[in-house]
């Protein structure tokens, strides 16, 4: 079974549609969205509607949670707050209800492989950043706490940076720690939309980058009067 892992779409409809087109060629069996459908960019309503159509599992991210409870965004920077205000202004009742139904952590099983799905981390499913330099420490933490009861994937987003690390020593079954990067606002220096596919037969992820209409996303941000820094992030990918 091929499980597509998407995260941090951040209201970038152009990037999301490019990823969906790419997934058709990859013939995936399941689509998982690891949170932050909204925030930063111009099209929160359209992105929620699209995710609602295609995702088998969708999680709550910290920007999604802030759209429901703006008080939780007190530590957001100015750009994030501008995106949040734009999101809140445009969400309708259907979109709000959809976000209310999401959780920041979901456990699932695909083809006898256990998936622990979070937006941030297993320690703090909504908010903790696990950057690549922290991955080994996180993997040790997971080894000490997760039962050795079958193959397991821990998939997380939030950092906007693709990452993969695995460890099997001391266990019958390894833990695979995967971050697919960001669909809508990559921050690793590559502006193309990022996603991953985990193959349960090989028990390995593959990472994919998709070029999309960045200028279309920039024009949408400009029409929404969002900060120019947000468009610059899309162009530079960092």
C-alpha cells in the first residue's frame, strides 16, 4: 500500500492542486494530511474544501487550531497573524465545522503497518518542532516509549522541512520517523511543493518535489493584501 503524506498546505491552492495532480501519476492508495491546511496564504476555504474531498485522514495543525481559537496565536509573528486574520475573515460555517472535527494526533494501520500521525511531535502533537538535527534524539525518545508490537511509522509535519530517520537496534520492529516537508510553504531552500509517499511493502518513504504556479500564488496573496514577506517565502523556499 502506498500512503501519501502531505503537510503544511497553508492555504496555497496552487501548490495543493499541483501535488494532487502528481499523486494521480503515483497511484497512491491513501492520502494523509498532517495539519496546517490554513494560514499564511490566500485560499483557506478552497484548500479546506479540497482536503475534505481527497484526504482519508486529516489532522489539526497549530494554524488550524488558531483559526478556531485566535487566543492560541499570541506567539505568532506578524506574518502569521496576518495570514490568520485573513483565514478567520473568510472561513464559513462548513469550513469551521470541518476544522473542529480534526485532532492533532491520529493512530491508524495500513497493510499491517502502524502509523502514529501528528502535526508537531508525539510529545506535543500540536506545537513541538522536530527539526532534522533533533531527529535522533526524538527517535530515542520514541524507542523508549512506543511498544515493539509491529512495524511503525511516526509521521509529523510542522517544520516545513523533509526528514527521514529510522532505527531498529534493540527492537524487533523499527520505527520510521518521517516528515514530508511542506506543500504550501517549503523552508528548505527549494520552493517546489514537497510531499512523501510511504510504501508499506518496502517500508520506505520516497520524497517528491513538484513545481507549481508560484506566481499565481503570489498574485493571489497580493489580491488578498497579505504581507509581501509571505510571497517572498514562496519564491525563495526559505
